[in-house]
C-alpha cells in the first residue's frame, strides 16, 4: 500500500509474501507480532516498544547516538533491517540515531563515549550478564533484549514502534526521507546528461590513485562523536568482508570512531538519509571503480554500470551539498584486486 513506507512494511503483504515463498509461515510471524502490538499499547515503560524508543532517543540527546547492536549469530541479519529502519527514519534535521551493525568484536574499552548498546540474547543466556557487566564497567549504557528467531515478527513490530517513538521524542518525522529523494533527483539529472558522466570537481591523480575531497566549512561539524562511513560501490568479491573488518578494526584502534560499511547503492535507502540529514560528524570514504561488464538496463540508454556510477556521483554531490567531509577514491583498473586495493587505500586514513 502507498501509505506504508518500505522500511515499515515487514508485516505487510510486501514483507509477508516473500517470507511465505522462503518457507516461513506468515501466521507465526503475525501471531508473535500481534502479541507485541498488544504489549505496546501499555501506557507505561513496561511497554517494550516505548521503553526501547525512549532509550534510543534519550541516549541520542546525551550524545550517544551510535546505537551499537550486539546480536546473536542466529539473528545477525536482523541488524541490516534495523539499520535502515532507524537511520532512515530518524537521521534528519541535524540529529538522529545511527545503528552500528556487523562491527568486528572488541573490548568494551575500545568504544567511544558516543555509543549506546542494544544487547540481544536468548532468554537466560550466560553471556548477557558478562556483556552487560563489562560494558557498564566502562560507562556504556546497555539495553538488553531477550529474543529468538521464532520471535522475529514481534521484533519487527517492537523496532517499528520504538523508531516512531524515537522520532517523536527527537521531534523529527520518522515517516519521511527527504534526503533520499534528493540523492535520487541528483542521480536522474546525471543520467539525463551527456556521456561519459560528468565528474565535478574532477578526480585528480595522487600517488597512483584518482581522488577528490570535500571538507566542511570550519566550525560546521557537530559535537557528537565522529564516525567513519565506508561507501562501497566496488565490484563485490569473496575477500571483501574480511578486508572491511580489518579496516574497521584499524580505524577503531587508531581513533576510537564508530564505523559503518554501506554497499552502494543499497545504503542510499538506509544510512544514506542519516549521512545527509543527521549530525554532521562523519567522514565519508566513497569508493568507485571501472566495471568489467556493461549490462544494459532494459528500455534505457545506459547500462547498470552507468546507473550505479551515477548513483555514486549523485551521492557525492548530495554529501557536498550538505557540507559533509567526503573523500572519493576511484579505481580505474577494471581487473584490479578490489578488496586488496580498498584495504590499502583506507589503511592510510
């Protein structure tokens, strides 16, 4: 339905039909969701969605807007959905909550004072006490949820409700995404122009690498802790996950900063809203490359490769328009070992 935003559609037909085709019983998802929905009608902090939403908003107001998700392996994929839901819904008007997902593990002392944690464990899990104690000893707030994959429908509703609450407390509209539309408009304008796509300002060769940088005006950056966003439009290979994990670990060790890894163009509809509309405290590392293949888009005069490149360039423009600190690297060799080159580039930061 047109009145349900995509990130809130997990329990609509849009989400339930694919689940059914994957062999997941919609009735089970909805049964657990209804139980959670009833609990979220309580007008007290016993309301599970209200409690989580107030926690996220209150921590963001205290400068702890990097919501770090600690999920069990059995529920790890839920993190990417939460990332989109929370970042796209709250990252606007210079504030919001940025979920940190799939981050390499570390000691609680490795994390900065801009973190708030959500720890998800199975009921009565022993590691819950260990994690909560260790994080609390370093002064980090922890919100503990007990859940299992069987409770997926309940978690969908809990997090959707909590995100709406967070938006209300932060006084932002959690149901729009103005900067996502901006990035789309810039992409379409670029595709309507001449070929090859215009790169403005142009890329400059430095030490064998093509690059360009935009720095925000002095005094623009927000007080909330810095984060580093890796915006990855490179061709995917089997080594990428390990390479990115090493880069993220190195950045955290050297700076204490939280990191995210966004695959382009997917992240444009996820953390992309926060990038342009949230706190101006990010360093954005945009990575593009020449593709080895050119598959045409049916009914269009461009290929998927050109479309992807236009989305990356449009996002660079949108980040610059929002006066963000962005560094763009382009790998011109279509036969390069992209993960190795990426790791080498980013380790220099």
